């Protein structure tokens, strides 16, 4: 069986970061090579160089995400507690978050 082209990265709309491209990977990884095809597929960058630069400069964070009552994805604790608002969310997953801005390299 072949692996998906983009690898295990998936794009999500993070409630508190609408200006960022946010990709999630189940569990921890620092593999930026599999991040590049996912960035290209998301359509945020027109040129391969920009996608490679975005992967190299992506802010990788280890943490938990959950789903709020309006079905928005939020960063939370292992118990589903959202620190900024105090709300409790469900469907908590432990992931690596790749936070990517649309800024082009100079």
C-alpha cells in the first residue's frame, strides 16, 4: 500500500489564528520534508521555493487541539481546557502544529 502524497499532515482552520496556514500531524514530528507537499497542496504559495522556505521557517508546536461547541478547532490542554477563554472543548487530539504565515522570503 502506498502512503498519501502529502503524508500525515492535514490542514485545519484554527479559531484563534485565521491569518495562518495551520497544518497538524498526529503525534510529534519535526519532519519538515513531508510538510512541503502539504504546504504546496494548500495553495498558499505559487512557487516551490516559497513552499520550501515556509516549511523551513514554520513554527512547530507540540500540543493538543480540540473542537468547541461551534465546531471550531482550538488549542487546548490534555483535559480540553482552553486557557484563553476557560471553556472546555471535546475531541482532544495530541498533535504537532505547523503554524505558517504567508510572508514571502526576501
